[in-house]
């Protein structure tokens, strides 16, 4: 078995057996390709079946000089999963990653925006902005409102469909990682801004593959992840906000503000679509003053 065949089989496994999205599969295989590049650059003729622990150790040592510990840990985890798959398929008897330890890293707390930061960014949007006769300012406001009010990932936002909107019932249907679906409440304010955009959207000549997609560009095509990043970057620069803001920042802010206002952690987990509540628990560390307030308010021994 060569590397190309191993990657192709692994991709098939991740897609069919694990139900992972295209982006997740690409990330898994990106780590394997880094290993292949290292083997090629150093003229090490190892195959997926016979690459050994010593070679892996040298590769990890080499790449640790160029990537941060968190990225290094993710790479080690990705390669370990790949070799576990080869063992599962009886291509190997052992995992060369078994004695490779991930670097110790602190738990990274998510970056968040304050409510006033959110208001500033939304207030900065030029609602009269048009391109080719299409009002993209109203679209951009609906995008930011949806990211923040529903806590969506950028991949979930760009895939959001008209048929996923259930405004009479007060929720939207979101397709998350691994094509897992969840129901997320949507506020009346966000509904109103989306409805404004839907009225504008009716005047766009939509391409066939995007007929059911909510957020489009002026050509009637689905927006890309990069376009959402660009919209936010330009908005932050225009507002003068001196913070690093990405689409995920709005998701983090959504969860943090809910927790600060007394929301149940389990409810936040369900709305974010986290498979494990331990992922959601990172927000418990964001505002320690809030936790102190909870203790003082609710514990019988104040």
C-alpha cells in the first residue's frame, strides 16, 4: 500500500464511517501530507505500513520548530488516528505514535466581544451599501446578527438554507459537524433582519445550486468562508475596534453572554452543537467573577 491509496481509503472511512464533513476530512489528511513531505524531503522511503517510531519521532522533532504546541498536539492526534485506522484494517500491527507524547499546553480561553462591542460593529454596517443594484449592507447585518444570536460556526452559516428557517416556531435548523442537525432558537430581532434580506434576495438571479441557500453574493452564488472573514475584517477596521475578531468570535461571545446571564450549561451545549459538555465547559473559565457572584447568590453558606 502506498501513501496515495492509504489517504484515499482513510478519506472514504472518515466520510462514510465517521460522517465527517469535507473540511474536517481535509484537516485530518493535511497532517498526513506533512509527514509525507518530510519523508520525501529527507529521502526516507517509508510506506504507511512500515514507517516506524524513530522516523515519526524525528518528524515530530523537526516540525516542532515551526509550529506552536497546540498545532503540534493536533497533528500528533491526527496521525495517531490515521495509524489506528491502518491497524483496524489489518495493514499494521502497531501504532508508531504510541510513545509520542503531545506537548503540554494550557487550556486556551476563547476570545469574546462585549455587548457594546457587538453593538458597535453592527452599528458600523452601512445599510445603504449596494453592489450591482443589490443591497449587501442589509445582508451583512443579517449575517452578523445570525452569527451572534444563534452561535453558528462559519461553515454552518454559509450552508444555512431557506428551508431551515422555522420562524413561526421560533427556531432554525442547523447542520453542524458530521452532518449532525440541531435546533437553535432565533430571536425576533434576528428574524426581522433575515426577512429584510430575504426580500432583497428575491431580486437576485440565483444560480441553480444555490436556490435554497440563504446568504448569497450579488451573483447569486453561495458565500465562501473567506468572504465571511473579509466582511468581518473590513467591519472591524471601519469601526476602529482594536480586537482580533473572526466569525468564531461571535460564537464564543454568544456562549459567554448566555452563561453570564444565567443560562444552563447543558442548554448552551445543545445550542452550540458540542458533542461533549467538556467542550462547553471552557466557558466556565471565561468570567470567574460571574462564578463568584453565582456562589454568593445561591449557596446557603454565604
